[in-house]
């Protein structure tokens, strides 16, 4: 009997061939692994979670009405009208809230992950052209260890965000920033940054006036700041899964219905058109409550340029 360690010439040849093949496969795998980036970086998206009508999103200069589920990417704008609001949700679950008469530009939006289960790293830049803005880090995002490096540009300053809850606004008269939780840094005119890290810390600069040191917002001011970016229930709020709709009109001619739909969309209402019993219904869906639907009908009727003379509300199933 041959010792177990002794191989025939044929067996030895097969084994050497197998070893060479295995080594080649392992070497190829190592090469692929070495060429693969350790961290996966990809353009991020921000989703419209809720809208208080009317409002728009703008891409490449083209506006369309904002509605829940719409995705915004780099170079897109979110725009709200008088009396409207918008809630955006980022990849890491952080939220951006816009108050009325706001114009918000996403300059860059990137997400980096080591793996599909690793914490994310957000690196993004925004510009608040005008209006009111609030950013809040989601608690679960903090717990998961997600990191962020965000900058918000306003008319006269840049706000560096490092994971926090804060409010900002800009208009022709002034820029202002207030911290609710966490820490931000306000950088202006190349000067040393002003750090706001105490809850209620408040910075404001008025156009044409010298800059003043940061101060502390009063309870009344804090309540005002928070309210400026919050949705107003019953005032035309759209949500994903909202069961109510506002019916602007039911018309016999498809051309008339299509023209009405176009007018509503241009005005910031995400109207669609559905054939029903030989007629054409122009409607706005996903409204959160009956009161929200009624508020939209009243707004449509109040704007003579839209040509909505009647209108009604209905549940989604009707």
C-alpha cells in the first residue's frame, strides 16, 4: 500500500492544474477587489413628502406642480407660493421644511456608503434664494451613526450644518439663523465663523446695516420661527396616501378639460384628468382630509384666471 502522501504522476498533474486554476481565480478576485472603491458614492435624491398647495418643483427651467413622491436632485428647485409649504425628506431621513414664498435650490446632493449596511455620509450644498427654511436631523439617522456635511447659502452668508435642528430665512431686508438643537457655523464675507450652539442662539444681519453679535431668541420668536415652516392642517395639504380629492370640474369636452388641467398645473396644483361616465373629470388627489380638499376648492374658485366656477370634494373611491 502506498503512503497517503504519495501521488501518482497523473494524480500529481491533476492537482497541480487545480492549484494553478484556483490561484488564478483568487488572484483575479483580489485584483477586482483592489480595483473596487471601498466607499460607494452616488448622487442623492430628496423626496417631496408633503405639500401645502400651491407649489412647484423646477428642473432645467421647466416648472411642474409639486406633489408627494416627486424626487428632487442636484440643480432642482423647490418653490412655494403665498400661503403654501413643502416638506422634503433626504436620503438619510433628515427633513427640510420650506415656508411660504420660498425658493430653494439644491446645488449638490451626494451620499457615500462603505457598504449597503454601513452608515451613510451626506455631503451636500443648498441655496435659499428667498423665504424660510428649517432643517432637522432624524433621530434614527443619528442612532445609526449617519454623518452629514451640509452647507446652506443665503444672501449674505453660508451656514455650515453638522447635524442639528435649525431655522433660517432670507429676503430683501435681512438674513437670519436660529438654532433649536445642535450646532451651526455662520460664515460671512470671509470673516471668522460665528458658531451658534446654544438652543435659541440667534443671528441676524439687516441689509445696509453693520453686523451685530449673535443673541438669544425669545420664546415668542422661537414659536414664530417654528410656525413659519410647519404644515397648516386643513389648508390644502397633500400627503402620500391622502384619501380626499378636490374636483375642479366635470366637463363634456376633452379639450376643455385638458385646458383646465393645464391651467391648474401651471398655477401649482397637480391636477389630472380622468374619463368618467362619458365626461372628463379634472381633479387634484392625495389631499389629507376633507377640510384640505375644501380649502383647495375655495382657492381655485377665488382665482378667476383658473376658470373654476363650481367644484366639489370626494373620497378617493368615489
